C-alpha cells in the first residue's frame, strides 16, 4: 500500500466557505485504489444544514449515482443507512444474475445499485414482452469511485476523496421547482383494470393462484424536470425509511419506499413484507380507529399471511434447517399518508451461501407477485400492459463483509431525461374477496404523494 501523509487543518475555512472545524484529512493518497484509501472524516457539526442536498446535487452529475435516504424513520431492525455512491464510469459493473453468480464472494469493496423486476426471467422460464418506456439493464451493481457514509456525528468520504468536499460545497441547491407536468395517462384504462380484477378472481376460483399483485402504469411524455429537486420534494411529501435516488446514464429513479425486501446482518437474513394498507385518520381518534380497522381486516390479514408463508418457504431454500422464524406478524406502522401492515421473517443462512443464491431463492419479492409465485408472474405478464422495469425490483448496497440491505421499489417515479418519459406504477393484492372498485381506489391512494409532488392528476 502506498505511504500516506496526514496533516491537520481547519479545512472548511481553508476552502473559503465560511465554516470551520478541526479535521484530519488525507493528502498524497491519489495513487491508492478506492478500496485502500482511508476515509476523510467530517464532523456534522461543522457542515451546513443543506449538506445532504449539496452532496446529492454533486453526485447526480455522475452517470452512476445511487443515494440511500432513511429520512430519520424508525423501523423494526432499522432503516437504510444514509449513503451516497458515485462513479464516472463502471466498466466492471455486474449487470446480470449470471455475472453476479460468477463474481468472487465476498466483494473486495462496497457494491451498490439495483435489481430490476425482469431479473425474474434469469431465475425462471419467464419473459417480458409488454411495452416499456425504459431500458434498465437486468441488474447493475457497481463499485463506486467515491462514496459518502453518514454516521451519527460525522460523514465519511471514502475512495477518491481529493477535492470532493470543495466540489460539494460549490453546489447550488435548487429551489423547489414549479413543475408543469401534464395529466398522467393510464397505460391500462380503468374499465380494463376492473375487468382484469374480475378475471383474476375467476383464476383464483379455478385454483390458478391464491393471490396476485396487479399493477398499473400512469405516464406522461416529453417531460422536463430536475431529478434531485423533485426527489427532495418527494422526501418532504412522503418520508420513508427505504428511500433512494438512482441515476444510471439518462435513467433516474426517485424512490420513497417504506418496504425492506431483504437484509443480511452477520449471518441472519431478514425480510419484511408489507401487505395491508389503510389511509391515516385526520384526528388522533380517527387515526386510531383506522389502525384498528386495518388490524382486524380479515382480507388484509389473509393477504399478509399468504405472503409471509411464501417468504418463509423462499428463505427455507437457503436457510439452515429449523432457523426460519416470524418474530412479528401483522405489525402496524404509521407513515405520512398510510398505515401499513408489516411482518418480519428471519433465517440463519447456510454457510457459504452467495448473494446470487439468495436472489434465486427469493426474487422477486412475494409481496409484489402473489402466490404461487411462478404462476402469479405468468398471469401478471398477461394482465398488465407495461413492463415493470425497476418498479417492484430493488435498490441496495452490499458491503465487503457480505452484509447487505435491499428495498422494494414502490412509491417511485421512473424518468428518462433523454426522452422525457415519466411514469409511476402502483398496485394492490387481488384475492377472491377483492372488490374491483376498492382495489382501484387503493392504487390511487398509493399514488397520492407522487401526484402531489408532480402537481398533476390522472386523466
């Protein structure tokens, strides 16, 4: 490893931004690889209040940028860590499940990125033939050139750290924009959606599936918007524990997800499916009534239990015998607009289990497919009119020690800056007891924050 020299200084004052703090920082280390370089540590007390926004504004200039935002939300077993990772180029990125399986495990350094819903086609004999306004790769896990990790009282700059702070501080944070987004059009007309729900109920009666997650896309074309500014507006409207921002070339994801797909912490894997939704009440009394209504809703509990059983079976394929547990069933958690029913499933992994093996056993997440999973995905392809892309996929990070955390991409905007194509998708779980109009209204409820941020409505 190259010899590295340290000096101490009041770095904020030295670069002329009007703030100062004692800081030890690394110099003459540019010859070290990102994996080898010791981090620069910045005390949070010496940084401006908008540092996160400046950091993302800087990071979003890179063609490979992923940011994870927990929004100060409490969550069973914890939310995402706050992390920003960037790279100007990613020639060695892992872009398929086959490449992930062939990669050396554990990784030699942090990997971040996303897994699209269409990765299902590499796991099962499935295909995706519906319309798509996007061109995401199957998956994309890249090794960042620079990454920032927020701790309780500090921010660490890892990798290529030279001039990073000065570049971040030079950023101008955009004011909340006044967007001019046209009314969004449904890819699946409401009448067609209602007919699809009835057809799925018939499929359930015939024994094809027990439950199916039916989604629909709303879209607009030739839209111009500033992705980072809109992301922060979304965080204000819908703060969520598994939120994130992704740039991959001209593709952007602005995600306000409340749901964890899968995490791995020191040998234990954790999945926390969400099934069960109700609107928050306008007063404390009404809010508690809504919570109790959801808690005792037999349909919602049945949906949740079916997915919990599916997750248990998935995890059992990679777990040590007898270690699959359900420490919490039907937990109720409040978010800005909604109460959600969340269950927690855990398992101890078999020694030597690779991330690719875990994904083959568990992806896509059962909360976004239905059960049985393979037949549900076949019917999803039949009834839906859009490819899901990154929606109902996942974004996450994998550490060099093998620990990882991935979310479920829901409550999210997908945007192509080169074509102006903007869309979001929403869905609900269809069971035999489903009322088509109620399911449609649940979709609109989940779209509420996205429509508020865009300042538009559905045509």
